[in-house]
C-alpha cells in the first residue's frame, strides 16, 4: 500500500513539474537559510518532498558515548533520556560502551575488562555500579530502546583483560604477573575464572599470529576454555549479553586476535556486528571482512575524508580506495569516534570546520553511517545533522554515479529507484561558489537543495539538464521539490 502511494506521488510530481510556473532564480526574499527539517525551504512556493515517507534507508547508528563520560554512574540514565529524540530523528541502533566491570572501577570506560559477567552488580574494584550505571539501569535503557525499535549494540573487548590477582607464571620463567581471575581476584561473578594458561605465552604457543598487545594479559582464544566462556557455552558471555537484551556487537581492537573468532562468535549468537580494525588501508579492511564475515568500520573512508578536507584540501582523495566502495553492505562509515576525538594528532581527527562536509559525504553515499554523540549534541551541528540523517533515510538510494571529481569539487548522484528520486551531492571546497551543468533524470522538474545551503529553485529542461550550484566551502544536496 505504502509503496503504491509513493509511486503515484512521484509520477504526479513529474507531471506537475512539466506544467509548473518557471521560477526565477534568486529566491523570493526569504533570505535566511533554513536547515531545520521541520521548517523546510520553500523558495518560490516549491517545497521538499516528505522525506519520512520515502524510506531510502532504515536508519543510522549512534555511538552513544565519548571518552570519560560524566557524571559517573549516570550515563545509562542520560542515554535513556535521549532515546525518544533519537528515534524521531532516524536512529535505529545505539552502540554502548563495554558493559562489564573494568579494573579502574568507577573510572573505567570499559576497555580494561576484569569480570565479564559484572554489568554493575558486584562490589569489586571499588564500586558496584560501572562508570555508566547499574545493571538495572542498563536493563531499563535496553527495554526503552526496544520499545522505540532501536537496537542496542554491546562493545566487546575480548583481546585482553585487566585487574586480576598476581600469580607466578611458569610460562614466563616464574615471573609474577596479574593473570589470576577468581571470586577473590577481580572476578566476583565466579564465571570465567582465569589463570596464567589462558593468556600468552602458554602451553600452546607464545602469541597470537597478530601483533602483541597487553603482553601479560593477552587472552588466548586458542584455549578451548576461553572460547567456551566467551561464546560457545549456553551460559557464555555472548549468550549472557544476548539474554540480557543486547542485539549486536562492536568488536574492539580486532587486530589483536584472529578474525575467525569474530566469525565463530557471530555464528553462535547472531545479530548485527561491526569490527574495529584500526587501519586506513581499504584492502586490509576488505581482507578482514572476508575472513571474519563481519562488517567493519570504514577507517579507509574516514582517513580519505580527513586527507581530502583537512590535510590536503583536495577532493580527489575521495576517489581512492575505501571499504564502502568494495563492500558497501559491510562498511560502517563514520567521521569521528571516542578515540579520534581525543587524539592530539590532527591527522587522526576531522576538524569541526569540516565535520558537516564529512557527514554530508557519509550520509549521501552507501555504507551504514554511524553518528558520533558529541557531534549530534553539538549545537552548531545538531539541526544540520538531523537534516542530513533525514536526507539519508529519505533520498540516499540507488546506484552511485560520480559526475565530477576535482581538487575543489566532488559531485555524486544517487540514481534513486522507480519510487524514489535519489539526490545529487555537490561538495565544493573552493573559496568561491561554483556551479556545474548536469543531465539529471529529472525532466522538466524543479529542484531544491535539501541541505538548505542554497535557497533557490532550479528548473530542469526536457532532457533533465540544469546547472547545479554549491556555495563556497560548503555543499548542496539537490533533489526534486514539489
Ligand atoms: Zn593464543
Ligand atoms: Zn584532521
């Protein structure tokens, strides 16, 4: 039913466009650009299509934390208070920080896991709650998310552990190391107690084939006991999280263990999955995706955006290798995360000045975009980001055709479908406004810039030809008006 009505609407629009009075360029005197999706541009009486009815995509993910979130013990409640706004703005998944108790207790961001089964329930490492709250508060957040059709993704840290007791390690010539995890030593739950043989080196081998990490407490997944407790048993950590309500997984630092273990985890419990393979090389990401069977964050796309926008001011970098060009269905695109935002090296971070250009890129292309909470909550970005998410969910569909790539201009068309008009993204990092003649599929039609950056109606001729525009150091996203 919905599909049919959309189709009629689209055909009707095209017919209307043929007879529509041709508007002059230059707007109608309403000069203030409006970016709020609830008060769309209406230059010359032409208004935006209703994006919420166009269903190009099902939603985007929100990374629901940044480094050292405050206040301690309140984070789950704070996120709960945001869920309804996120739902109404097109978020369909949230990625939470690692839920298990870490060695640094109330200060822990979760990346130093000690007791996998303590989600804020046992008193150890100086606290019952985790930095983010109690187990009950986490449960409430998950339930509320599900009521709003939002999936909840757990951050899985299974490469290394922290916070165990000291013990003599025969595999290290009797040296004392912190590899003892039991009820008295950082593992109050008593589930998945560990000892020196579960870490590297051990009686199987000295190390993973991959790079060394956390030398003394690097978990060995070749030990059957470790695999059993992490995902194989029916009361494993993975099953425990799934029973608790988590819908999927973000695998931390996957360079520290074999990708076959991500595959094994997902084969056992299923659900959405994305790996953090911190590598800007698209071919490395491709290989990891093939070996693990899991989507991955598109660090190649992230670094190309940084090179194109920040480092070199040269948009031809966008023409290079990225995971989303190889496996669009397996690429989770992003412009910032908890690591990049605190990195002091500007080459590992996209500057605030270029954030919207970067978001315009990921929210018009293929791949599954992840929005960073600090960007969404930034009052400078918030309304424009909400609008870009609406554009992604409404118009970012169909084949991708690159119309122009030069140092200062990048123009890309999503060709849409029979029921969806698609869009044309025009990125312009020149110091002056630019324009470009395109032959679109929109014939005798009126086009609007859905980004709100150009307050003008464009008319296409009988062949779909028109000259699209983008302001200096900005972008426009052209599509059909009605
Ligand atoms: Zn091993
Ligand atoms: Zn940068």
